[in-house]
C-alpha cells in the first residue's frame, strides 16, 4: 500500500496535465476527481467554484495527485521523478524509454540531454511542458530491483550538502527506513563538497526515494510545487508525523507543513476524502493548521 503520495501543484490546468500523463505513460490512468464547493469559498478561490480541486492519477499503479490551483507555487527540479527502465523486466526498455522521452520533451526542455553517462548507458533528465521533472534511466539489471517511479530530492540552493543529514533525519522519523545504495562525492564538484551525497536511495514505509546533493549551482529549492502527502491511520499517527516533520510555523496550513530542509509535506487522515463529504468540511479544513479529525461533522 502506498502511504506517501506525491502532490503536484498546477496553475489552473491540473486536469489537462493528468490527462496528458495518462496518455503518454505506460499503464497510466486518471482514477478520481474531486471538485471545489460551488459556494462558500474564500475570495482568492472564488474563480474555482465548482471546478476541479484535485485529480488523482496512477502511473504503473503508483499514485499521484494533481492539485488545481493558482500561480502561487511553481514546480521546479528540486523534486523530480526517476523512471527506471529495466531490461530484465522489459526487453524493449530502451525503445520505451526513448518513446516516453520524446513525449515528455515535446514542449518541455532537457535538463540533461538523453545519452550515455558514467552511471548509465542511456539516461536523460527532462522538464516537461507543465514543469514536472523526470529522470529516465536504463537501469543495470545486475543491481537490486527498484520500482519504476522513485521521487528524487535534489539538495541545492539553501540546503546544499545536506542530503546526508536529510537521509539520517528521515531514517529517524519513519520507522523501518533502510538505506540502499550510497555514493559520495570523492572530491569537490561545483558546490558539492567532498563526502557529500552524490546519490543515495532509501526505502521509506515501503517506498523508494532518492536524495542527491547538487553538483552544479542552482537557483531553486524545495517548495509547495511538489508536496508529499502522508496518509495516516488515526489522529495519533497524524500527530506523530506532524510533530516530527513540521519545522516552519508559517508554512502550516490545512494539513500542510515544511520540514527543516524546506521539503513540503501534507499530513492527512487516510480517509480525508470521506471526511470532505461532510457538511462544511471545506471551510473546516481551511481553518486548520494541523488537521483535527474530530472537528469534521459526520456526514448524515
């Protein structure tokens, strides 16, 4: 069961973006759509009355949420999604990688051109037409298997050389976390200090993530453009993760918080969709920082 779900912030076009991903990715589909209330919205959201609020979609069974909102936040490459094309699983992995690259690159831009690198025979990093970044890699089938989609943190502007600290922190916060591959910079590479993290993957609550210190100067860092939603079984679990992760009081709103590195999280009850069916639930949620499950009026 996927307990941590990436949420992507779109400027008025979440439904369009989700439909695009469902059309170009293998085994992808839109799974659900929730809508803004038709009345009672605050002034800054009036234009969204009755329109899509979130659009949920899956890529190979991996869940995403597309948030339909305004221009307040912009997705940037500080959080990207590594896509593993494994020849031991798919005999046409390279061809399928190239096909997806062509679709994602159309209207987007290559951050690292598709080609051969020291770490992969075939790899490229692309930012698509909606600003979401994807790292497409032909994996070495001799290595330990990894899932197709892996969220990836790039520690750069403001948090440079803190990927190792973040790995230790997340390992302490999430029970059962294990570190997989860890490669350090042997010498100074741009802003990356010797011994900082070139690549580290870790398994959190059964899901793989990657942390990397940037080897080039960056003018972007973590924000609400990509947030990670932790679905909690009850109030006690929600309180635990909120207390561990929230480190920026001014970022607390509607179950959202930011950790000490600026990574954005949403700490929510697993049945939030059900709670949002209750009367006045949207207004109730908008008035909260940490979510209080008992504050929602049961649906009749």
